[in-house]
C-alpha cells in the first residue's frame, strides 16, 4: 500500500483481508499519519525508514508570508519562470465559498491569468474535471507547456515534474501536516534549488493552524512531522475507526 496516509481504516481492512487468507503487507508513506504511529506501537509492524533522498538532499526552502505580501511571492514566481522553471499554486477550495474565507482554485486561476500573469500559460486542475481533461492538463504541465499550474490537493501525491521549482500554498493553515509535507514534496525533485511558499492570514489563523505552520516551516523529516501531528491531534481509536483525536485508552 503506497501513500498509506490516504486510506481510511475500513479501506485498509478491505485491502488486507480476504475470505481465505491474510496476506503479508508492506505499507509505505513519506508522511505517516498519527494512526500509523499508533499501529507501530500496538500492532505487529516492523518499521523501516529510508532516510536518503533519491537526488541527494532536497534543497527546498520553506517561507511563510501574509496575504498583504503576496506581490513578493508573485515576483519570485516570475523570476523562476524567466529562468525556464515552472510553478504550482495550491488552493483548498475549487470554487469561492461564502462560509469559508479561503482561496479557491477557480478564483486564483482567473486572477493569475487575467491580471497577474496574462502572458504566461496557466493551467487549472481540480477533482471535478473529467479524467481525460485532468490527464491533458498534467501532460501539458509535464511537457512545460504550462508555466503555472493552479490546483487543489489532487496533486498531493504521484506528481513528478522535476522542472517545477516553486510551490505556493494559499490558505496554508487550512491543510493538515501530512498534506503540507506532501505538497512541498512536489518541488525539489531535481538538483534545482526550490521554494515552498506558505500563505496564511495571521489575523484569522487559530492556534492549532499556527502550530502546524511553524512545524512544517522548520522540518523536512516526515517521521518527525508525524510525531508532532500525533501530539497535536492524538491517534484516535486503536480498535475503532477514528484516525485522530485523544481517547481514554
């Protein structure tokens, strides 16, 4: 099971169990969730850690900025594209919401294409697009026909574009620690110096969101991030379905 953090309790149970036998299993994740750590403590799991990067140490700097300084972030994107690189912009929502004060992919895409970078090729990717359109957008991005890809977390895993050197995550406090770590992993996939820009509103952020942002800024170790995540959220039910939360057990 690759990207184990993407699966729920019942999904993992369905994958592992059949009527006749219980298969051996190998579970992998760059960002273990709290439940994974609990399973290593209470379950029959042998833990192995690969602590070497395939390209050597990833040179990814993580920077925090507030929305009123976003022009500086756009200047950085512009400089990278001038060097022949590509950029990714992540939003927590597909479309604008009155209830949630967060950036939407459609809104950011429209603003970038019409107002900020009208001369660049900008792509839009989210879960409501049909499969063929998703594949077409990703093919263009891999082939460098798209300079900036605006997306939701559908590109959280499995996207390997070595030429992408900067990822900007809008409303970063809306994402979990494993998501932020995975999204950051979309850049720095070659020897190119890369940047992860986390944009968050310091006035609206809650205490938990602020702690997540600080943890992700200072650390690149997936296991350490998972441990901090467990301290913040708990690991849920050992025998139940919840994958986070503080329990009496």
